[in-house]
């Protein structure tokens, strides 16, 4: 009989089924592990590889866009967290 209330076990099951949305830090960790794990990633498939990595870690990838992944990658290169192994970031010339 359902009385309108959930017990503790049912609440725990609801939270376990719900996937988390990745923060930029999670996207950074996925990018870092991909770059250090395999050296031959092409820029054309880089987004799909990052999405696959986040999905395997249990994140909800519904709102992760191509633009966000490349923006995080560019930030990491500019802050010298990683090297530009994909050779896609343009360096501005300083005068």
C-alpha cells in the first residue's frame, strides 16, 4: 500500500539512479586522462572521446556541447596545464 511517502531505501535508490552533471573540473580531468592515456587522438573525434569518457564515469552528458569541450581544452592549453598535442590552439603574437 502506498501512503504518499518514500522510505529511506527508496530515497537512496532515487539518488543513485540520478546521474550528476559534470563541472568544468570533471571535463578537465577527462581531457587530461585522454591526452595522457593515448597520444593519437584526432581533433575530429576528440569531442566524442571526451563524451564517452564522461559517460563511462557516470555523468549525464546531455548538456555537454562541442563548444564547451573545446573552450575547456583551450583554457587548459593557455594556462599551461597541458600541452597542445592536437595543435589546434592559435597563439597570439605579442609585440
